[in-house]
C-alpha cells in the first residue's frame, strides 16, 4: 500500500511519486485548497488537495482520525511556508489520489493531549497509543530489547523461556493463583520471577542463560509498580560476584551508550551499611552531595536525658545530622513545620535543627551560641557545638537538621528528609545520570512476622558464624540509578546443606521446605555448579530512558493503581459454569 513512511521523505525526494498511509491528524480548508496533516508511525507530513484533482472531493469529507490512503508527488513548500516543528516541514505531497479507507467516530480523547485524565486515556488506550510521544516510548522499548539480546548473545548467553504456570513459593510478595480444572482444589501460581527455574538451568549445565521475562506479583501498587512487569533476567555458572556485576554493568552501559547517553565515569561501589549510614537509603541518589553525619559522640554528655540515652547506645541507635547549605535562608517557619510533619509520618518524634546565623570558625566557644538558633543549642556545650559545625561543614546561612533514635527509623526518615529537602530546593540535576553499586546486603531482617530473607532465600551468605542474625551478610548486589533500584542479584546457594540451614534460620520446617522446594533441594545434590545472576527491571529502565512519569506510560496495556485494566474491564466476573469446572465456590 505504501512506498514510504512519512519521515522517510525529504528535499531529496522532490518530484518523486509516493504512496502514503496513515491517519488524519488535522484538516484545513483554505478556500479552495484542502490541507491534511497525515500521521503515521514515523511522524506527520502535509498533504495538499487542489480542486482539479480526484483527491479534492474525497478530501472535503475527511475528518480527524480517518484512515487514509494517499498518492501524490513530493514538492518543496513555498518560500516562508516551512514548518520547523515537523521533520518533514520543508516538503509537502500534492495529491492526485486519496481514499478514505475507514472513518472514525469523534474520539473521546484528543490524541497526544496529556491533560486528559489517565483513567480516560487507559480506557481508550488504543487511541492514546497513537500519539507521537507514546510511539517514541515503544520505539525505545523495542530498541533496548534488541540491544540486550545482542549484548548477552555476544557474551555467550542463551535465551531460554521458563514456565508461566508454576508452583506457589514464598518469595516475598503474594502469588497470583490459577486454579486447575484437571486437578481438583489445586492451583498453579504465576511466577514472581524465574528465580528457581534459572537456577535449575544452571544445574542443567546451560552455563549462561538470559530471558526478557514476564513476572507477576499481587502487591500494593504505586507509580513504579505493576502487577505484571518485565525484567531482563540473567544467570551464569562458575562465576564470582565481580564477574556477574561486570556483565550487568556492561549491559547497562551499552544500553545507555547506544541510546545516546554515554557514561564517562567508573561506577562506584559501596556497602549497604555505608549507604544507610551516609544516605539513609539502600538506593541513594548521588546527584547531590548532602550526606548524613553521625554525631552521637557529641551528645553523650548532653544536658537532655533523652538525647544522652540515645547517644550512649551507639549499637542500636543513631544521632544523624544533615547540613543543608543555604537552608536557613530558604526554609521559612511554615516550611520547617511542614518538614517536621513529613518526618513524623515515617516514625520521627520531631525534627530538631540548628540555624547558623553567622560563620563560627573565628568565634570563641563563649561567643558561638549567640550565632546559632534552634532547639538543640541549649542541650550541648559550646565546645561540642563548634566541633559539630566543623564536622558537618556548616557555615553562615546553613541549617542543620537532626534525627535521633532507633537506627532503622532514623536511617529511613533522615534519608527521606534528604531527598525531600533536595527536591524542595531544586538542587537535583534531572539531566544527570549517577550510577552506584550497593553490595553486602544483610542476609536477613527481623520483622513483626519473624525473620525474613532481605533478598530471597536462595542467596549465598558470606558467613553464617555470627552472633546476631542481622549481621549475616550476603553475596548480593544492587545497581542504582538516580535513587532508583535499576536491578540487582546475588550469588546463589549451590549446596543443599547450606540451603537447608537457611530454611532453618527462616523457620521453614523440613516438611515445608520439602513441600515448597523439594525439587530444588534434590537438584542441588546432583552436582550443582557455583552460580549467580541478576535481574534488571525492564519497564523501569525504559521509564528512565524515556523520561516517563510512571511504569504505566511504558507498558502497552497497563493496569491502574488498583490493578484494573480499564480497557478490557478486568478483572471481571465469570460464569457459574466456569467456576464449577474449576471446583470453585464463591462467598455470597
């Protein structure tokens, strides 16, 4: 039907006869000459219909979103009539034939209008997808998938598909369950990840595996979560942690380079503990320099008993200071009150601060207090105040925020405060890319529901012979970009005795372990090689590369934050006959 896509054409094609196909993006009748902006996947080109052509009578009936087949000759636009906003703005096609292949009702949304509510755009997603913005996003998605395959295959990886219908296993989130018609009262589960299968592929001797895999998790949603999502899934045998990280880093840097985003620095590596102590987050944003500084030692002799008690228990507690350059001049009393409300929402008892009114470097200890303002000043002596200001690098016009208490709580709300302040002051360069590796994650965490694996229970521990279970570290690693966890992985357990020990520490009984993971425990006894791997959130990667606002923007047919598909009206009720076949009875 077509000889070219619209943007294939240029000045070099003047006088060429072409056939084009697409949708009417807009229609204009200029007193005897009709102009149509024809849109296809590549972009827009202007069509011109004169009264003496067959196309004219057809063009007079064209309206927005009609499907058109057009034939004509390319010519240059008249002097001063160029459109610099269009890639084809120097040319137009003079029609000698036009066909309305299909008409369109008046669309319920305007194509490309971002002011239309997301609910309406998702309901009519097939129309929303016609916008140039969305087309570009999915061009990026397709290209990144191709780059991924080329890179991994050039490094000896085989693409292997793993099952979608599988067994329910405890991996941290709720499973989506699929009832079996054949096996009464039994269920399949949709995979939260291909984790176990890729380990079994290593036992099977495939050495290097990859897959752009669908994953399913029934969990509460937000902008960067979907119930079904895609990840780049990789596993390799006979490897060290460093070798796995090198493959992951090489893939990511290759993707960004081929997408025009060259990274010209060596990606730094820090431990989980360093990340939490310095940034209050295991996925810190390094686009701005605003570290948390430990100051417990300066408060052990504080006149405030609460501060003193917190400072004396340096194992369980933390006393963090956050120096915000220029903060005293920026934050009003009302804004400080809002920041206090913000941190209280994450467990803080309050938000103490010191405002630095004058530089204190040249002042004596006796003079320093008069140059500071804030509720903490009276609870620490002048010499300690001066040492505190030097330690955090505070000078005139700065404000220093403080968080004190249980270390996990302080890490969390002070890390969030760091980001909140940076965003409020607009000091984050949105065009900058700052990657970071975080390693040595804790193997376990104590929760209200008992001991849980921080990553998953198949991660190899570094050392099990420690007194505190939370001090056991794992051979795990995450790669972070601009405060977003882009991906991560671990070296896996390849010995059944170690795996059984991990299940024991997680209070998974032998019977439960056999029921849930018997096939894996068996496989590990048949010459399982050392192996490890990683997964990269594919949707999240595309979101960052395309500057999209949420994962929903980069998935062709996404779910809402309530896990609904507005286009298909899913989930939906099914007939009693279907339920009976599946041996399911619903509550009234």
